[in-house]
């Protein structure tokens, strides 16, 4: 039960070889791309939303819907704001520390948008690492999760992206990222299973290679919170 979610990355994807080139090339995750992207085109979203309303048989000119296209445009600009950010910058400011035990930030709440249905998924991420002389502020770890979440996403890729970034930018000896989320595309459409949670994990470095290190960080992640 404890080792299951971690030995499999839960994604159906092959284990990463430590390079995230395949991930970085996918649309919506062009991390490190220094090209300035165009700002969000609100007017274009508004036209598209109006079209959708007509297509489903609504009257976009009735009172309740008049402001909807503009509202949706502002919402998309917000929920996809991560597309215009490079989360790596949060890992550029590190502190030299001789601390060589696990650092774990649990229960990082996030909101994201499933790229298959453009419906929200949300939940919590747990990010842990074993430093190799460099530590980063805890709030930065939360920012990375937040910015990676705020783009059209799939949970598996998001989990791997956070782990790859922590490993590469921080030079951590090991990284574990676990994400648990509820997907609206599961609960409000299709199979309509409310309450189901999707769990994904990505394991790097010493936590992949060393069973006792892995067991240690897993028990920390799984341990109940103090209230
Ligand atoms: Zn979906």
C-alpha cells in the first residue's frame, strides 16, 4: 500500500531518464523558453465563448449572458497565467546549508485545468527533497506548484514537471512529488464518480534507488496531520 504509488509513477508514462526534454517540448509546458509570448487575447476568447453559447442553443444576448464572454476571458487569463511564467526563477535563489535531511512541504493546495476537457482539477501536492548543500525557501516550492498548475495540464505531467525542476535546478540528491486531485471531468461528466481521487507520484535520485530513504519520506507524507 505504501510502496505501490511510488514504485509506479502512476502516469502510465515511462520513467523519466532525468531529462525533461520530452516534457518541455509539449505545448503548455515550454519552461525555459525565453521567447516572449503574446499576452492573452481577451477579445478572441470572448468571440469563441459567444460562439459556444450559440452552438449549444443559448442566446448570448440575453441579459444573464451579456457579460459572460468577458468574464470567461478574464478567468482564462488567470487560470492559464502559468503559461507566461517560468517557475525555474523561484529556484535560482538558494541558500547554502549543511542540512542533509529530508525537507518536505505537504498539502500545497493547487487549482489546475485538465487540458482534455478544460475542466478544473484541484487538490494537494506534497513535495520533498534531500538537499545537496542547497536549500530553497518553502514558499518557492509552493509557487512552483502553483505556476505549473496554472496552464492546460494533465496531472501526470504536472507531477513530473515539479520533480524534474526540483532535481535539475536544485541539484537535490533525491526528490519525491505526490499529487492527489479530484477531477471535475470525472465528477460532473462521463462516468460521474464524485469523491474519486487521482494519485500520481514522481520519484528521483536517492528516493528511487534507496528503499529505506523512500520508505522514510513516504511515511512522512502519509503521516496524519496534527490538528
Ligand atoms: Zn479531463
